[in-house]
């Protein structure tokens, strides 16, 4: 059993999603726990003996930090009306047994209108927060940071980039629910809305937030929803065509063995091949899902060459450097319908169609160009012209 | 008093008798449940109920004041709670170290007029000494033993200057130095092991100013003692390593490092507090 599978079983147990796993556990969990910021939760839930000593400093630091964060949060929320608390700060107070179990060092707030967000920004700047510039088209204003308190605030107008649309945001905002933080009355997304937001993050967040904790929270909170709330999640995701959320919900349900809130997704290339690469880890638990999704995508008739799609995306975003340049740090995993290339330096995973996989193989094992199928040759030429491959053919 | 001054004026000794308040800690979070408050930073006054009186007195007695706190800590259902909301589980024996770490973090993260350093400070025979070193280097033991005590763990230096503001919480004494101080309650610290708190009789009031004149990097090592001069570059590197939040935390932090690294600096290898005192007398 892999460390990931063991850890997932343990997380299922401590969140009441599954039975206590048998046997000695935890021997090689530390890298995963640290990478996915799960140490405060595990440290406060009677950790396995093999881990207890290693987690003890984290347990103590988490208490120090949680007290300060709760204090900072309460003070900020007193000054920022007309908003809805998102993600960590809300989850720490609505899902976890105590705030100490969930670390967070920023506060994400959703506003119904830009003017309210601008007013909040002015108040935060007056309180010592330093504002960064807005990014055009981004779903939140430029983030604000208090370097002394080591705390940041993001003022959201949407939940992700590209956005889910005004109608969807308005529907989520309308479902806001009361939340009490250290004696301060505020509002948060309701649990169903929170699940959707978490799933959007898990499905295609370009930021490096901890995916395993993200998926755990989706499964944990999702399992607590009332039937009508769970039904609303599926309906909302379908009505607003939130493919990214569907993928996040499906990954969480698969990994933590809970009832899926949406039908099995057929993700887009962009949705499936994201930087959120846990799905592409070598863990056997996810292998079936991975191959299934990949086959749907690559093997189906008329599927766009994902290599070409990536090429286009790379050129649009002007960051082609990490894409399929043949160098060390690239790992290839064959699939029935193509191949995966995992760039261990950038964390990106590229899904290659059969043609593209052959092109890739050529770069590893030179063959005569004329012996290749025409489609493969075409891709190779395109890549070479654009400087993305330094081929030997 | 500096910009951090409070309307209340702490005096010494003003220890609070535990259990003076009848309701259980955390039973109510409103203003009526407050016992006393401890001034620890700007906009930061900690009110605490009876079960927290002993541990807070042990560490922060000099910060006691009377005015309304903005934050109330209590014990509720086996948890440390803030404003009546459970934050983290805790055991009685670990309360003092837990509060010490928590409230030091508060103080460092709410103070904007000073650069916070992980350091001790004393006035020793007319000289202001900043004691810098990692855990176990002996800085708390020296701070509590030599001269007039200003702090042992958290040194607030006014941005861009060599002026320190006293933060005289009780010195944290680790097991290896227990015998050097009068017996007191032993607390359990999950990271540092058993600790005791010692309030040096000769200590500065909170916020008292100290003009620093030298940097001392203690290294406890039994045997022959010695003082080794450090150049300003070594001193600056060591200062940066002991900054809370690093250089990016405040533009004043770099200016403080620049000002402090211009002071004479030495690595003090000592095997006893008497030896350390003698070496410091002879140095410069």
C-alpha cells in the first residue's frame, strides 16, 4: 500500500468517513503531510506513534499561530462588513473541531459588487496593509499584505480565473450563511457553496495550494451536506457548466470513497491536464480513474491532439519554456491511448495523444523521419519550428 | 514611554491570586467575566480567567494592568479559548509555555515601531548588551543572572537605532540551569522539555529604554572560557538570522541590522555565569 493510500485511509478515519485502518501507520507520510499542509490536523488527532514525535513542534507552533490568526481574523471581520468569508478561515470555524487544525495565512473575501471591495481595500490600507496592483481580468483585486502581522487578504469578485460568471456568483452569494469567529458575527458561503468553491480550486487552480487537503475538505464537507444541499451542488455545477468543479468533486469522491455529488465528468483538455497533478501520481488507487479519463479524452474519435492544444496554450500564455522541451526531469508514463509526460521541474503534466506520444518517443529514440506517420511528422515539424524541441531528426 | 505606552502603569510585584473569580473560566466571554488584563502590545491586552492566572503570572506578571482587554483568553472544555471560542486543546502542565509562545508571537506580530529579534538584553556594569543565539546557547541563563534584566527571548529595537525597549517577561530556564535559580514550578514544554520561569529581582519596567553598546553571542561550553571578536559582516549575518519575520517584514529591519552591526561584537564561550561575567568585564 502506498504512503498516499495509507494517509488517505487515516484521513478518512479521523474525519468519520471510514473505519480506523489496521496496523502500524505513518512511517513515510511526512513528505506528503508537509506538502499538503495536513500536519496541524493530524498532529491534533492522536497521530500514529511513528509520527507523533516528529509532529510535536508543529502541534505547538500551530497553537501559537491559531490563536494569533483567530485574533487577527476577528479584528479584520469587525472592520469589513458586506462580504462573505471563503476557504480556510471559514472552514477552520465551520468544519474542523478547532481552528488549530486548519492553518491559513490569508483571508479570502467575496464581495457582491466592486465598490464594496474597493471600500474594504481602502480600510485595509489605512490599517497598515500594503496593496499590490490589480491584474487585469483576475478574479480578485491585487492582494493586500500586512508584512508585520504576516497576514494577507484577497478581495474577490469571482471565485476563479476565468470566472464562473455573474449569475453563478450571485447565486452562491445569495446562499451565504451566518458564521461566528471568536465572538464576531460574519457571513460565509453555505456548506454547499463552499464545496463548489473548493472543487473549483481542486479542478484547475493554477496556484500551488495543497491539493490533498483540498480534496479531503471537499469529501468531508460534502459528506455532511443535507440531501437537498447535495442535490443543489450537482444541479449548480451542471447548470453553470463548471467542468473544473466537476473534476474536483469526482477526484475527491474517488480518492476518499464517498458518494459523488456529480455524474462522472468528461473533462476538457484544459480541465484534465492541469498542474494539480495528484491524479497523475503513480498511486494505484487513482490509476483506474486516470486511465479511464485519459482514454475518454485521447481515444475517442475526433479528439483534439492534446499536444497541439498545449502548444497553443503555451504560446497564448507566452510560457513555452516548460513545455515538452527535451531535458532531464521529464518522466513519461505510457497509457493505452497515448502517454503522460510529467515535468518534475514545473509540476506540469502533459497528456499526449497517440500521435503526440510517438513524436515524443522520437525525441527520445531517434528514428528516420520518413518512417513516421504523416501526423507525427507534422507535429514534430511544428514543435521544431517553434523551438520547443531540439530534435535529432 | 514610547509610542507603545499604555494608559495603565504596571507596577511590581502585582501578582494575582488564582481562583479569585468564581465562575469557571470560559463559562462566559463577556466583559463581566474578566479578571485582570495583561498589556503585551499595541491594541493587545489579554484578559484571563482564574485557571490562566497562575501560568500568566509565571511569565508575564510585569505586564499586568487594569483596563479593558481587547482579547480574552480562557480555558473552556479543555481548550485554550479566545473570546469564548475554542482554539486548541491544551493540558494544564503545558499552559505557561504555551501562553509564552503564543503571546510572544502576538507581541512580535503587532508591533510596528520596533524590529523584533530573537535575543536577550541586559545592562551589565553600565553597558547595554544584546545577547543573540539559538536555543540552548545560554542567553536566557545569562540574561537572568548578570546585571539588570531587560528581556531573554524577544528584543524590541527601535527601527534604525541601537535603542532597545524592555520586554521583561520572566526568563525561561531550561532543565540544565535549574540549579542556578531558586526553585519554582516546573512546566512541561513539548519542544524545549521541562522549563521554569524566573523573574530576576533586578529588572527593567516594560518599555524602559536601553542604549545597546555591544553584541554578545553566547555559547555554553564547559571548559576554558574565551571571547572571540566578530567582524561586522559576521554580526550582521547573525542578526539577520535572529530577525522575526526576516528583512522583508519591515523596511526598518534592515536599518536596524545596519545600526546594530556597527557595534562591537564577540562570541562568548563560557562554562559558568561567573566565568561569563569575568570575560565580559575584560572584553574591551
